C-alpha cells in the first residue's frame, strides 16, 4: 500500500473543548506571598500529573511541540505553574507511549514517526476498516451511509473555512464509524489505540490536508455509495484506492535524535557525536 495517503483520517478525537482548564489549587502559589507552590496531596498530585500529561501530549499531537524539539522540565513547570514532580511523571508516561525520549540532564526529545511506521499504520487502518464493514449487516450499512452523508457537508464547510482542527475532527468521526458499525469491541479498541498517531500525522500534513480535501470528499462519497448498495468488495477496493494515494508532501520526515542532540551540543560549544543514554 501507499505510505502517506489521504486516508490517514480514521481515529478518535483526542481533545475535547475545555479539556485543559486549570484544576483549582493544583500548583497554585502560596497565598502568603512567598511565591512557593502549595504542597500537593496524593489526589492533587495525580490531577497535576494528568494535567501536565494532557498538555504535553496535545502539544505533540497538534504540532505545537515539534518533532525534534527538546523539552525542559523547568520550562514546562513554569508554563503550567507546577513543580517538577508531576512534570517528570507525565514525561515518563509519554516516553512509555513512545512520544518522547528522555535524556538525563538534557531534557525530553519529541519523537515523530518514521516512514515505515506511517506505512504500517496505514496498512493496519485498512485491515480494520475493511474487515469491520464485512462484519456489518446490510441494514446497518445502509443506515451508516445515511448517517455519514451529513458529515460530508460539514467536511466541505470546514475545508472552505480552512478550519484544520474541525476538519480533522470530522475525518475522525467518519472513518471511526466504519469500525464501530461492526459491533466488535476488540476491533474498535485497536482502532482507538491507533488514533493519536493518526491525528499526529494529520496535523503534520496541515495545509496539504486541506488542499486535497476535494479528492477526499469524492472518495468518501464513493465509499458511502458502496455501503448503500451493500457491495463489500467494492467498498474494499474503493477504500484501498483511497488509502493508496501518492505520498503527501505535508508529512515531515522525522529528524533523528542524533541530529537534534548534535545541534544542541554545537549551540552550547560542546563536542558532538555522542548521544546520552536515554532513560529506560
């Protein structure tokens, strides 16, 4: 299959409006005027860690924290008015999810996705969506086609408005619905686990995704027509074509950790060529 296509769009919405409103009292300064942060009790510390995790993770997904950028615990703590403890816990969790690599006394390097990872992800999405539709009853396919047709008008409007976030949210809903329609909870769970990486790719495509939206809409309409007439083979063929498009210029090749650390060493007047051992 192609490695970058416009069919990157199937994943769940990773951010809800207002999801990052500050938690009352967590990380607030002492009212005595000393400027010290209030100590966190167990529940507050967990909330602070979650807030830090959500903030950093969303920044990576939406491209505000760029691939190859080195994150500082101190800078992140100042931005969120939190101590290093919840920041460190959040970074450890993000490293477990392979979004960052932590280098002791250096910071945390934002990772991206290699060309191989992009291709593997597209293949996995195709298998899940095609198999899910084959498991869906004819009546439910017809109902699904009718319901999703309304999303196409909204996709067109989001494109006209050049509203990238709204467009991505709609693409999320459109493609996830294919897997959800099967009623297979395991397949849906697998689909949702891939969602954030799909979102990450889409935000990296940026304006390129908006520019190719007319083609996406045409192919989406063809997918719904295959559902209406109940032709699973046609749906699978159309989905394959949709996902086997030429490479999109909008996805940025990921720099290696060595590239980024060497740039840091050069700017600090340090010898390059050695990369510190990441935290396991």
